[in-house]
C-alpha cells in the first residue's frame, strides 16, 4: 500500500520542508490516522485512499483577487487508464497545526464529499456541477450538497466536532493564523488553485466505465434516504 506520507517525505528530502516542520508532521500524523479509523468505525464504511499534500493549498475566486481561503483537505476523483479512484488530499499544515477535533472534523467532512461524489456518479449527475463565483457562495453550495452527518456517523463526539466547526462552512481563525505565520510567511511550499479547478467534471464515457460495488450503492441510497428524513425534521 502506498505510504500516505511519501510526497511529504520527498519534499523534505529535496530541502523544501525544514527539519522542524517535517518532524512535527510526522509526530502528529497519528492524529489523522486515528481520525480515519474513527470515521470508519462510526460509519461502517471504508475511508478512501488519503495522502498528505506537502503544501499549503490556497484558493481564490480569481488570480487577481485579494480574497483567498486555505483549503485544508480536498476530495479528488482520479481516472487513470480507465480505473476510477477517489483520493483525499490532506494538507500538511492541517496535520502540523490543527487541533485533534478540527482534524477529525475536516476528515469527516471530506468523507461526506466522498459519499456525495459516489452518489452523483451512480446517478450520472456530474456533468453540470455548478461553478460558484466566490468563496462565500462556494461554502454555501458545499453545505447544501452533502449528506447529513447524523445520517452517516454513529459517534456523538465526532458529530459535535463537525457541528461546531462546520455550522455554515469551515472557518478556524486560530488555525489559519498559524498556517500564515509558520508556513506561508516562511515561504514553505504553496499550491494555488481556483474555485473552478475544485469542481468535479467527468465525461459520459468516463462515467459509464466506472463500476461501483452494489452493496456500497445500497448503503449510499440508505444514507440519502436518512439524510432526507433528517432535513425534513429540520424544516418542520
């Protein structure tokens, strides 16, 4: 199995990551592993492949915009030689500076993205995924598409972490300040992405070749039904 720290270790070997930051991420990485194990236990679904991205991922609505956000994790679909896989990209600054509850909440949030992605693929519903114009709109759209956490996770503490940190999109000013001070201002590796590039689009041909386990699809349908019932209770 691929080492989830391989890209991070390579960056350190190339001299892009200083020793103190490298050692800090290695020391705290078990927190992320514990979060993944916890999510699997709470959902009874296997977590997708995850790896540590050795950069701070910065997103803005346009190359000339002063408005930007730090993306601490991303759910990325990969199609290679007709094989489909979902990969969770965890940023090294999150591992280095995030509180345990924050790391677990973000990993759980990306897991919900993963489930939503599989649901859309199963319904051939990825071609017209909307592109939003700014970070606020992107957060709003993000929240309206995901499964209800209470439908997926049987873990009260994990649910509390998600509820507290994602009331209407994730924002942790203390964590952001640490990333800016200890990573960005020190000119450690950064990746700039536009909101457009964070939108999933797959061709009909690619979608038609994707095979998903029937038991998993049945579980997705059950979770979608449970999410719908929970949303109705919220409305009424």
